[in-house]
C-alpha cells in the first residue's frame, strides 16, 4: 500500500530545511512516498512551462538525493491545467522538457495534477478536438495523461489528479475521464468531500466505479490552508480499515503549512497505512507524542509567541483520549501548547 506525504497546499511553501527534516521523518515513520506539489511554487503550476532556475533545481536535486537515502520515493507533480493547450504539440514538448529537467537531477517518478482549474478549455484548438465529448475538459486531460504515460515511462503507475477529485456520485466528467484514460493510470481522490471527516469502503467503491479506475487517496488531513491559523494536531480518524482491501492503492496525506506540527498527525497516518486493521488512533497518538511531542510543542511555542491562549478549558485534559477530543476541532498554536505541554 502506497503511504506518503504531499506538500500540496496553497500558501507559503515549506523551506528547504523543513523539507529535509520532513523527509528524514518520513524515513523513520515508514512513509514511502513524498510528492512535491506546493501550489505556490510558481514553477509547479503558474509557470509550469518554464524550467527551474539553477538554485531551485539544486535544492530539488538535494531533496531527491535525501529521499533516496531515507528509502523514500521522491515524486514530482506538475500542474499545467491553468494555461495548457492540451492539443498543442509545443505545449506538450514544453511539458516533457520540464519533466526531463527533473529527471536529469535524479527524479524518477512524476504525476499530473488538474485539480482546481476551470472546466472551460484554454484554446480554440482544444474545443475543436475535444468539443464532441460530454465533458471536453475531461477528454483533454485524459488524452494528455495518456500521452505522458507513453512518452515518459517510469517504474510504477502514473498518478493523475482529475478536476473532479471529490465525491462519490457518477458524473459526466468522471465517466468521460475514466473511459478515455489508460487503465494503468491511478486516479487521485479526496473522499466523499474535499476535506473528508470519514471515508468508508462504500464511498471508495462508488467513486472507483464512477471513474472505472483504481484510486489513490489524497487525504486532506491534516492540511489547513483553508484556515492557516487553525492547527490539526490530533490523530487520523474516520478511515475505514477496509479501504485497504478495495480499489485503493494507498494514502497520500496533505500536510499543514506548519511543517513540524504536522508530524503528530502524519505519524498516525503512517501507522494507519502500515496496517489499517490493527490501527488504534489513541495508541498511535501516544506513540506519536512520545516521538515528536516535545518538538511539536517547541514549534508551537514559536508560532504562539505573544498570542493569547484560545482554549476555554481550565486545565489540560487528564488523558490522551481527552486530549484527542480537545484537539479534534482544530486549535490555534497557543491553545495547542496549553493542551499538549503536559503530554510531550
């Protein structure tokens, strides 16, 4: 089962030092995949056609090498959907050239992301080529994915994030995208919602049937780009252990903007993905606290410097179960310190 982390949020990307630290964390926790996809890295999305400048390329090369030393597969995701003309050969060559630049520095795994783009196509040529389909954007994205699959062989499946990445219902987009997409391609899915409190085997079956493809869960926990001051510091919950027995290739967790505080949740994600049936969120969280609690509290103190504690509790929780309950809605940094300090 694929188990990993994606830096896939909107907002200031992690620093290079934070990424190196998180890669070492992934190696220790048995997270096997790292996906580089920060939305506000301009060369990942907005300037996808442009090659990385040399200083940025050197940092990516260092990350890929560090990942290899940790036994973690460094995966680069490209998000061309804002401006690509899918049927334009020059754009396709620019895309391949961009990925080839990354391959030259040691990156061996690639993904394509079409999330959060408009349904309308970007050029008249695409309308002519794909306009006969019920959802032309789905046809265009499937076609591009298939071309990349053929032109850029890699060890393991190509993973693609569709535009319609959340929900369980059958849609024209999903029918068209899945029908035209090569069977070997894995499709990202975030669950029944963009940020899913719970994901069941029934949800998975419905979504996989809708796409006609095996899915890779892009889990938007503990990501917080929709509320950057709110920190999700508790364990992963609400994930059906039977997901692992269905058409689910694994789980990639989208982390928070705050790198170190993400470790508590991500450590439990790793434990869930290693053995979904044996996973106990409270026991996993106790182990996460023992391994990473002191470091997280130190990071939270730095974030909370001068801030007022937001919790209404008169005293910290008495046990881990109470702590998890208090953390579940999300807390500010100062409240996180108040709740976690006695457990770290």
